């Protein structure tokens, strides 16, 4: 924390960069850029607004993949808002826009799911820890009547759009964490007041492993809380797409954008795994943007196919 204060007192970009954790070389050296040569042809209207956001992504890479993911989400945001504006039956909201992207992918899942598979199979466990943590803490807060403003909005979204998540939490991991938690609001912050931190980490880690298995294998078996009964739970293709778009990407955007957490890469808890996590989140957003642009006729099949190689940058 002293280092952060020193840089804040007398800012130096070089010293700031020294504080940031990194784990790989410059991603731009290997990235297959989202660019269609057709845009250069005379009379062709290229996606001007989206390109402006992509330039910001490239500007902050490789040091700040967390910021690159925010800028990439702005490009996705622009893409789905433009689509919503052309549909008078839908509201122009972020939730409606993300849902529309999910629907677009599922309508052509034989084309798009194989592309996504090359990326989601490489997602690091830290991403699943992130989802498991905010979901379980959201449940504990709800069960203890903590004002809903204090819990991640992503919790309510996931419960609404992926009902099996609610079943798993209520029957197993949520009850387990509730049993060792007594959340309190102190100075406008929620303290989970966990009596056994080691057990808490074990619960979150176990839930994260099951979430990864659900996403990659479509199903998992979970032992119910305080019981010997094991129950099988399944993810549909829709659940998997909603998990990626709402549970990981949109949740990350909201939790960072609304300022209720420290800047991810400046946090005292940031490490190389944090750097890797946000680099991979950016790469998944990047391919989602390419898929949606292809779906809207703004990007050719040939360019989309080339962009599959960006999954090789994920470690």
C-alpha cells in the first residue's frame, strides 16, 4: 500500500508500470486483429465507433488488460445497442442487449459454438473462483436480509437466467457458506464475518471446480449439504452462453465499472493470475464482439475464422 501512496503522491508512469503484475509478453505481438480488409474499399461504411474503442484496447495493452476488457465491452455495448435500435419490440437496455447476443449465438450455434469452445476450454480457474465467490456471497447476504444494494447485481441476474445455479446454491454450497457466515454492514461495507476462513476458501474452490465442469462438460454431480445424497446437475447450451456473457463478461464489466471495488490491476491483491485472468477475459470479449459483428454482417466469415487463433494466446 505504501508503494501505491508514493506513486499517487508523485505520479510517474514508469513507477506505476513497475507496480503492475505481468505474466507474459506483449499480447499485441501475437494478436490476430479484428479487421476486415473490405472496410478499406471505396464506398464501404466501416464500423467507426467500434474501431475507436478497439484502438483504446490496444493502447492500454499489455499492461492493463482490465482496462482493455472495459473498452472492448464498450464496443460490444455499441454493437448490441445498434441492433436493439432496429427492433421496436425490445427495450434498449444492457440486459436486453446481452440477452440478444446470446440469442443470436444460439440461433447459429452450429457455426458459433465451435469457435467459442476454443476459448472457453482455456479459461483459468481464477475466473470460476470469481463467479463462485460473488454468487455465494450474494446468497449469504440475501439469506441474512442484507440490503440488496450491497450484493453484486450479477447474482440476481444469474439466478434469474440460469435456474440451475439457484438449485445448486440452495441445496449445497450456499447453505454451507451460510452456516459459517454472519454478514454485517460496517461503514457502508459488508463484512462477511466468516468464522472459518479456511473452510470458506474450500467451499468457494469446490464450487468453482463444479462450475468449470458444468461449463466444459455440460453436467456435474454434487453432494447435497449435510447429506449423503448426490444429485446430477446439467447446463444446457443456453445456460453455457448465458454463463459466459452474463456470469463472467458482463459481471466483470459491472463490478469494475460501478466502482465498488479497487481498480483490479492496482489492487494490493493483484498478482500474475489476476493479469492472466483479465487478459483472457479480454480475449473472450474480443471473439464475442467478432461473432456478433459477423452475425450482423459487419465482419466476413474469413476474418472470423482467422480470429480463432487468438485462443492460442490464452495460457
